[in-house]
C-alpha cells in the first residue's frame, strides 16, 4: 500500500467521528428566519451532513480498489472526502460574497 493511502485512510476515518457531531448540529444553519430560502445554506448543510458518509465509505472503496490492483483508482477514491469539504468552503465563500455572510439572504427570497 502506498504512503498516501497509509496516511489518508486513518485520517479520513478519524475525522468521521467529529464529522458526525457536526452533522448532528448542521440543522442549526437554518435558525435564522428565511434561511431555508438560501441555496448556499442548503449546499453547506448537505455537504456537512454527507461528510461522515464520504469519510467512511471512501476508505472502504479505496481499500477494495487497491486490493483488486487498481492503485490509481484507489488514490482517486481517497480524494472523495475532500469533495464535501470543498463544497462547504465554496458555499461559505459565495454566501459571504453575495449575501454578506447572512444565512437569510433576501436575494433568494421567493
């Protein structure tokens, strides 16, 4: 097994535990009235909730790919947990840029 997988798999599995607690608290993003109409809030919520799933499934799928001899695919699969992290960062950036950091963005009100 290569060094990347030897480091990435334990880190991913270890971060799934705090990620689960963050997923439990993710609904608090919708505390502000009108925040349910903000697509950036929904994107952040979805990515926070999905992170533990990615952090647990990607190491298993990567292990299976590595065991079947597909080492490049195993490395690519282990990049999977970064997708929800990047989505959260991008959604937060756009929420800050377009909505001035407010979750109840009036721009997207029906």
